[in-house]
């Protein structure tokens, strides 16, 4: 295997951000969907390699009950192994007040809560209605803010739901506003089953801005089920979004929605952003090498097109 030093030609487009912060979700959203449990030491090295590649926000794990997501049951063992990383934010997902207590005990300074725009997914993922889940999040967010912890809100099923079909924008706006008003500093809009198209993305972002949710508080989280993730990301960038979720090597999906295939691959995103002249701070070669290394531990090749292109056999 040989790595090419090829990079895209930089041809900026007018009206796009100067820089983008990539919110790397591979260690959490990626590994939680693997059938095999990855050893704690391998996870720790994965996070360190991602940081060495220049990623500054890496979602490390999830503090859910082990029987829900056994792949991430080692959170208390993993997080202390990351204490030597400086200049890197290491948020964790917390499901409820108990999860927050565990996060605080570990010294976590950034957490995320995971909500849904649709009733069907809320019941399957949280065993609650949308309103009940918001009521559960309220004291968690309040306590976190009181402790000086920054809170991100994930909002899944923003564009389509496998049980309910297309999701009306007004429903997404309603839940997003409530999460924002509860105190979430950032809202990640999830296309959980990958059905969105650029016009739908632009329309939702416009509606959110009209409803008083600033674009500076928004991130996007696209899945590539129908090959639309990069197109949708570009539409979001044109609207002013500067935070994009991605997963190294295209790992992940959603264990509660079978039609949710892999996340947008971080390498594919970085290639596009570099070509547009948008700064990310990420070394694409080191990142691709990290995904190849992890693929070896997982026993299968990376699904990322850019990883395959950069690490093809001679």
C-alpha cells in the first residue's frame, strides 16, 4: 500500500466560510454501530491519531447504559486515557441525569444530548415522546450549564424518518428552538437516514433563521445513504454553517434505524473543503492513514472514497 501526496486543486467559491470546524464523531457515532467491540486501548489510540491529524473536536464516547450500546461500555476506562491531549475538545454523549453525573465525575467539559424531531424515533431511541424527552433534557442541560459544561443538542430525523416519511420543517424548527432555548450552545441537524437534498437543507436552515435560531449555533450531520452528504454540506456552507459533523473513514450509522448507513467520511469532507480553499487544520494524509489503521483492526476496508483513492495499491 502506498500513500499519494495528491491534493485537490484549490479553487475557492464566493460566499463560503473561510474555515470550517469539523466535529469528528468516529469514536462515538462510528464505533457504536460496529458489531465487534473495539478494545479500549485501540479506541484511545484512535482518538490520539485523530488529534495528531489536526482534528480539534473529537466526540470520544457515550455514557449510556452498557446494555444499550455495549460497544461503548468502557467509557470510564477510556476517558482517562485521553487526559494527555491538549487543545482538543473531547465531548461525550449523555442520555440523562445519570449520564451527566458520570460525565462530571470524569471531568468532562462538553456534553451532548440526543433528541428527535419525530415521535416514532423518539419512542424507539429514548422510549419517550418528543415532549417527554425535552422534559428529561431540561434539568440535565440546566445542571450542566451550572457546572460550566457546554451542551450540544443532536436533533435526529430532521429530513426524513423511516416510519413517518418526510419530516415537515416546522416540526424540526419547533424542537430545535426548544433545545436552543433550554441552553444548547450548538444544535446538530441530523439527516439520520440520508434522504435530504440540497434544496431541503437550504429551506430548513432558512426557516430556522427566521424562527430566531442563529446559523452560528447550527451544525450539520449528514449520512451518505443516497450519496447526497457532500452536496448537502455544500448547501449548508453556502447558508453560512461553519461546523460539520463527520466520521473518519465513513464509520457509523444508527443502531436504532436500520436504513441509516454510514456517516459522511471525514476524509471526503476534507478533500472537498481543501478544494474550495476552506481551512480545516486537518492533515488529510495522516487522517487517511488513521482510517486505514483502524480498518485493519475492524477487519474490513474503509468505505471512504478518498481513503481508497489515497491509499490504493500500486
